[in-house]
C-alpha cells in the first residue's frame, strides 16, 4: 500500500469535500501519521472513510476511532488557540488528542478502559506528543469535583471540552466547567437522529452562565459509557 497516496486521497476525497477547508487543519491531517494510532490488525483501514475498531490483540474494547472526516470536522469547529487547555472524554487511540494538542497548550484526555488508556499513551509518546496527559478516569462525572485527576476542591475550568462519543443530552454540570468563551462539542441525541453540537459560553466572568448552541451536522457514533439518560415518560 502506498501510504502517502492513501493519506493524500483521505484528505482530498474524504475530508476536504466534507467542508473542512481550514488550511492549518488540512496540513496537520496530511502530516500527522494516523496509521500509527490504529491497532496493528486494522492498519490497512487507517485512511478509509469508516470507523476503525479499537481491538488490541485478543482484547475487544467495543470502542472505535471516528472516521477521518468526522475527526477533521470536529477539530475545525473547535477552532482551538495556542493558549487553550482542553479536556477530552474518551481517549481511544490518542489520535484526536494528538490533533488537538497541535493547536492547544495542553490536552487532558480521560479514558475509562485501562488497555485503551495505555495504548493512547504509547501512541502519543511514539509520535513525540508531549502536551497530552491521558488519565484513567470515568469522564461521565466530570461535573463533580475530583473526577478529573489533579482537580482540587475547586474544579478546573476548561477552554474546550470534547466528548468523543454520543450522549443523550449535554449535562449542565459539564457546561459549567467551561470558561467564559469556552466551547464544548459532542454528538447529542437519540437514534436515529444524532447531531454534532457546539456549545459556546458567552457570559462574562461573574454573570449567570449563558450558552449559544449550534447544530453542525448529523452523524451516528457509539455512545459514551455511564452518561445520564433521559427519564422515560410514564402515564
């Protein structure tokens, strides 16, 4: 397989036609070695327009890497800045964290599955990505103090929060962890309709939190574990 030709085709035939036009994002996707974050058994799928299973040898995680175009679009919509600190829920292979780390000051990525947390750490170290910290933690509780390793009694506020999986709705407790001007992005809803949704905190320091919400596009991805479900209506 011609790796560089496959990478070029991924960018030009999948990612760019999906309204990913930011030149910095396209350049990064053309240079960061996606194949190095894919489990060895699936390396030939690294540049295909589909999700990639995150199975490591005999261990079947049940998780996937997003398709390249979805990763690229989410990265573009976040519009990260060099000074910003990002929290990701769902490290997976570490690839999305590596993409975000290129534009941000630091990324903290939470992973609930020990084998994937170690896999992500190894991938990031091998690629020399030094501003990502992968923590073994359940990201469903990040609204509560102490859920993110390193939190004190006063939880850290984040410039951006990325949920790398589907959730039924965005909990207010997670939005409360955003700084003024901060953004959160997630795939929100219930099958068959899920939407990539961008939340931006637009209040100033000291005021009541207000958020602008934009639905970006529809897609389907696997759910994140342990996030709250909407209560079923009962007669």
